[in-house]
DNA sequence: GGCTTATTGATACTAGGTATCTATACGCTA
DNA sequence: TAGCGTATAGATACCTAGTATCAATAAGCC
C-alpha cells in the first residue's frame, strides 16, 4: 500500500517531481520520516525508523533532497555531519550546544564583511560555509531558573 | 637511525613534548612529513609518504597535533576534510577552489556581527566555524593573462 | 644499564557512504 | 487500463576515514 504523507512530506516529493524524479513508495517513506523529525538527524536515524528500506535507498534519497536544496547538511561542533529540513537558498545555522536545537539564520549579513576581508588578501570571494554554536534562548533561561 | 627533522618539524615536536608526549621516531617522521607539505593534505597523503609507519600511528599523531593546535582541519567545498599546518588560536581559511591553495585569515572580524545577529535570535554565541571559498590572487590574475 | 610506562603496529572493527547489478514498479501512451 | 521502456530498489560488495584492542617495543629517567 502506498505510504500516506503529510503536507510537509508532500512538498519534499513535489520538489523531486519537479526535477523529473519519480514519486516512489520508498521516497514517500523517506520524505515522511524527514518531515517527522523534530531536529537534525543522521542517515542512520532514518534507517532505524525505516528498517524495511534498503540502506542505499535512504542515502540516495537524502542525496537528491540535499541536491535540490530542501534538506541541508549541518556540521555539529564535534565534527559530526547531520541533516535537516532546510530553507532553500543560502543560509546558516544557530546550533545549541546544550540541547542540540538548530535555528536557521536566513539573512547572511557576513557576506559584506567577508567580501572586504577577502579582497584585502587579493582573494575573489565565491562562497562560504558558516556554522554558529552557542546556547539557545530556552537553554540560557533554563540556567537562570536553575540558579 | 633517528629521523632528522627541520626547524618547522622541530617546532611541532616541541609542542608535543611541552604537553608531556614523547619524541619518538614515528612522530619525528610525521612531523617532518607535515612540514614538507606545501598545501593541505589528508591522512592518506601522509600514509603514502610514510609507508613504513602503521596507519593508526599516523592518525594518532595527527590527532595529537590537532588537539595541541599546531595542525588544523580544513573543510573543503566538496565536503572533504583535510589537514594543514595552523596558526594557533582562532582563525579561518581562504580556500582557492581552482588551485586548492589555502591562506589563513587571522583577524576574525565576523565575531562582532555574529554576536549581534545571534543576540537578536535570543542565542548566546559561544563559537563558530567558517570556511571561505573563492579564487586566490594568482588564479584570478592567471585568467586575465589567459584571455 | 635497567625499569616503568608510553607508544607502536597489526588487526579487527566502526560509521558513513558509493558502485554494481538484477528485479521491480513508475508512469506514459495507446 | 494494459503494455512498455526506463528509473529505481534492494542486495551486496566495496570504500574512506577513523577508533579499539593488545602484545611487543622503545622512551626516558634513575
Ligand atoms: Mn539549513
Ligand atoms: Mn588553519
Ligand atoms: Zn538549546
Ligand atoms: Zn588559486
């Protein structure tokens, strides 16, 4: 029986279809599983939640979704690479080192200063990768409450 | 016979000794090999250049050097993780996507703007990871010459 | 030179991901 | 809505980068 998907998962599938990829049962399952995550996740997380799917299929689906921009990679402070639902286009992440929450940073206001810094080194800027680590609002206020 | 090392390699070894690590023959070989690299490298690169050393030894030496800060990790635009000799302390890299050259960016002038952006999201900044991609001076001028 | 302990290298193991290949199922078209 | 060509799935083997284990060795201190 075909996997039922919610609106968010439906969006992921539509993005793939727009690119000419078929909407298959495994892809629906992966899309729904991703839509169900409440924070960044690994391919292994998905695999545990979708034990009936082939491992390669999960990696392949993830790769397509990253390529089309609806899922992005997140570099954790310890070097681990995770995935998460993404705003399309260029953006960064505020990653809470305490609870692991991730918040997208949409406006990229470092581009201007980077351009200038690069230029002063004779370097022609074309892109950058930035991850920001710290403590989210609720983790900061939690500490105050605990004191 | 003990491996002869040059001044740069000697510095790496001294850093380890300061931390209480012994100056062994394999570590001298690794330090010298790192000092010989003219750009960022992988553990596998070192292994090819030091075929007589155990693979684990190379990873262990690299890890120590990264921990003591004299070698740093560099995230290439394609996601590959490389190593390179490092200025100690916080800094970033200008990575040429054409020739692969890497230049250290010592002053971190994005800290201020990041702090402000984070604060506006209720986020308490504690650190960040930034890699900058583009084209180095010689690659940019090379294109002009070729036209 | 001898002793203690850190370190080595062999080996096996892990995580995360890709290549290959046959069987299947999408989805278009008649 | 049956049939068909092609994309895709899943099994499997393989790969890169790294870690755990452990017996043998070598630093370095007295
Ligand atoms: Mn994102
Ligand atoms: Mn560096
Ligand atoms: Zn938090
Ligand atoms: Zn260059």
